């Protein structure tokens, strides 16, 4: 981090959040770093020195942040989702934007299958049953199998395809819903999300965030999924109408849910904590040491390419 003013000729990079140690070390090796957090916002002369901005997908960069950096050239996002970055504001000033796709795909897909197994096989309740000492006195109830289920993948991009590959290894029958058809896919594409939900034993949501997917999993989709169906969300909390989901879980209109993302994370609706038919994770699908380091490397590689005059590796704007 810098003190008052910058005396180096190295490009100044503004930080909107913290990163893993290896990423911070690589940034510090090549750039002058300046905190742009709300609690430690530098004065105007230091903001004017910032040429690059690094942020996470869940934090993004809104119009006011972009406007406060008059010499900003590039925003590098540590994450695949960039819906929290004001792309219109960036494009209007010719500011480039990058993200870190591919490197987190497999870990996120792992979480999707992990949540599917956890909620159907009731792994957390079984764990608590054994730890409580109740096992000798009471048998654990029967649970729902995941093997051989009908799995509906909502969003058939990188993560959706990776989820489908994993589910296929469990001999699941797989269908998907996406605005685009993949002619090479061995799985059936459903023209309607409601039709997919009515067919599936489980929906696994992998769509990108943003206004086009907001609340797409609404009360009518959950009704189509039905009292024996399960929902897993590893995409964005905004993709699910959370109030409708809570009602469906509380009233047993669906059998259960596995969630890694929420509307108001980390301050999630307390109603979730009272439910025993939901498995909750702290938006942790990509949070392995290996993937976070790979994300950091790709983010830094994009910065290096920009300042060395090369082609960006993963541009989104």
C-alpha cells in the first residue's frame, strides 16, 4: 500500500477488496497499490493516479467508483461474474474490463454436485445424528437417492456443462434450459424453464447474474418442480425469487434446496437458518486454494498484458 502520494513510475492499481496472499504479493511486485475501500478512500490526487482497478465479482465497480477515477484504463475482475461492474460506464470512457473464466469452472461444478448429494442424502443431518450420540437409540430415516435422478441444468454454459458431466457419472438423466441450443450436447434442451422443472427431480442453477436472469426461478417454477423436487443454486442469489423459495421450503412445496448464493449475502434471511430441508454454504464454490491462486494469476496476467501493450487474455469489454 502507498502512503501519501506516489513516487514510483510503476502503474498505480486501486484495490476495492482483499485477495489471497499470493495474488497480493504478485500485484505488489509489479504495481503501486492503493486501497479504494470506503473506510480508507484516498484523496483526489491519489485517485487521479489510479490507472487500473481490481475487484471481486461480488463487489464489482459501480458508476460512482468509476467516475471517481479520472485516469482509469482497465478494471480486472477476480471472478467470472461481472454483473456488478457498470459496463456501460466503463465502455463510455473506453475502460477495458476483464474477468477470470474457466479456471473456477470445475470447482463450482463440484460444489453443485456436493450440494445435490448433501441435500438429497441429508449428509449434514446424518453427521449431526452421529455426533449427538443418538445413533444407538434411534435409526436415521431413509433419504432420497441422487443416483439415476433427472437433473435439470438451468444455464448451459461452462459451469452447466461441467455439472452435466458430473451428473452423468451418477447415471442421471440430464436436460437443460438455455437461450441457446448446443447441437453437440448429448442432453435434451427444453424450450421452457417450467417444462424442465416439471420433468426434473432436481434443478441446478448455473446462469450468469444480471437483469436477464433476475428471479427466473420464481414461485411458478418451484410449483412445477413440486414437493418431491430439489433446487441447487451455485450461480447468483438474484436468479432465485428468495421469498418464493423460502415459502416453498417452509410449506414443503419442494423437498429441499442446496444454496451457495443469496440475495443479501452475507446477511442472509434468518428464515433459512430455521429450516432443516436446506443445506447452506457461504458463497464458497470457487474458494479452493488452487482455484483462487489461478484466478489471481489470470487477473494479474490481464493487467500485465494491458500495461505491456499486449492482447487481453479474457476481455469482457
